C-alpha cells in the first residue's frame, strides 16, 4: 500500500484516554494486542516511536516526553571530578 492509498483516521478522545491508561498495550482502533513497534526517534527531550497494528493495519506514533532523571553516579575515578549542585 502506498501513502496515496492511506487516509487519516480521527481518534476519539475516549479511545485516546483508554489507550494511554493502558500504557499503549492495545490498538486504539480495534483493541488488538498484536502490535509492532518501530525504532525510537530522539529529539530534544521527546521520543517518537512508530507503532503498527497487525490486525487492522493502522499505524501511528507514540510520543514520549522526558519527565525525570534517575540518580546520577560516576562509575570510575577516570571520569573526572563531578561537582554536585
């Protein structure tokens, strides 16, 4: 199927909320769990990931935002002097 054969589907807000509450583990259109995830694309605190539903052939991008950082540690003396804020 070429891009010319594709059409945009509007996702209802209730379906989006259900998809997000389930942590993206099912298709927001047909609710299948038969999903395929593509590679991650990084850009300034945001990560996009292409997701495809094997069942209904719909695809979309999941969007992840940087929200926190874990505790930072230096693993060797050669890493240099690290000042704490």
